[in-house]
């Protein structure tokens, strides 16, 4: 059976529980059970009432106003045609034990250009993850970052909660934002803020799979979502921007709606008129 990711099913209230605003997880026994590698395995775990541990990723908040979002294919098995974030499931035991590493999915799936020139994210706390991702993109998609423009980013804290992950007596602890959907999938969400010139901004979907040893890109459409107007602008092609469309909540995945609400609240509390007060750490000369 095909292997696309490496997640596990956890027994609610025994191996995973929320208590007093904290998430407590013990993966010790689950790591000795068969892992979940594909959608058939996921469905079987969900039918047993298990929580799926874990997924993650997120998006960028640009210029204190715009969120990047990807539209899922109409043929997608889950949430067809809906707008989503740049997220995916864990692919290693290391990510199961340290869910903060799941920001990897954001850097893998969202690739930005200023016109034809690559914009490489720069964020000190995630430098090692970014470097690994771009080495992989270079090897598998031929993306050359030698002449890339830096896109400085900073992580913003929305609704981080304390998370503890136990494995064989050792513990990982961190403060992370997450959303649990109706299917009991835990999605760790990250938002990185930056400043960029929008006029020549182009986005490329970094999602792909292999067929016959060759990478096949999914080429999903990517939109700039305006938190002021709830309108989305397709920025998936170089040159003239594509169509605009309204993106109401019913067209969003659960975790997208959750994050939009969180960001909107954060902007109202921290950035009057939708403009960031702290731009010095995320300016980009693009």
C-alpha cells in the first residue's frame, strides 16, 4: 500500500487530551502501533475514533493585510475546490515528537517570485528548516536559489497554547497554535509576517508527486486574500494577475476559517487600520 506521510492515531483522553488550555500528548504506545501512511489508513483510524497526529503548516501575512491561500483541486478527495493553507502531514517520527517542525510544509508548498526572480524566505528561528527545504526543491524541482532575493519574515503569535509531547519518558514542550477539525485531525498553524512589493508578486505551488521517477507539479492556483475585503486575487502567473473573487467562509477549509478569524483578531488588536507597527524586521527590498 502506498506511503505518502507518516502520522499516527491517538486514543482521545488516554493518549491526547486538552486540559486547562494545554494540550497533553503521549505518543509512546502509538509509535509501536502501525503508522498511518495514506488516506485509507486515515479513514480506518478515524472510524475507530482516533485523533490524527499530526499535521502542520500555515501561511504568510504580507504588508499587514494579505494572507496567501491555495485553492484545492475540484478533484481533491478532501475539501474539493475549497481555499486552504499550505499544510500537510508529518513525514517522520521526529516531526511527531517535535510538532514545531511541521512548519516545513509551509516552506515546501509556497514558493514566491518577484517577477521571474525567486524570493527566498529568511527567518532566523527556522533557518535550518528553510535550508533543507530549498535544497530539496533544488534537487527535485530544479529551483535555483543562488540569486534569490531575501524575504525577511517574523513569526507572529496568534493563539499559542502550551503543548507537551511525551515519548518513552522524555518530553518536548512548546507553545504552538493549533486547530482540531471535525475529523479529529490536529493541525499546527504558523503565520509569518513580512513586507513585499505586491505589483510583481507571483506564487508557485510547491506541491508535487513522482510518476516514473519524474516530479509532476500540481500547479494549484494561489491567491492573495485581502483581510479587509474578503476578496482573493489569483497570483499564479507571471505578468498580468488573474481573476479576483470573493472568498467567503463557506469556501474555506476549517483550518483556513480558524486562521482567518485569528489573524483578523490579531490585526484588530495589534495593527490599527490593518497596517503593521513593526516593519523594520521584515522589510524586503523587492
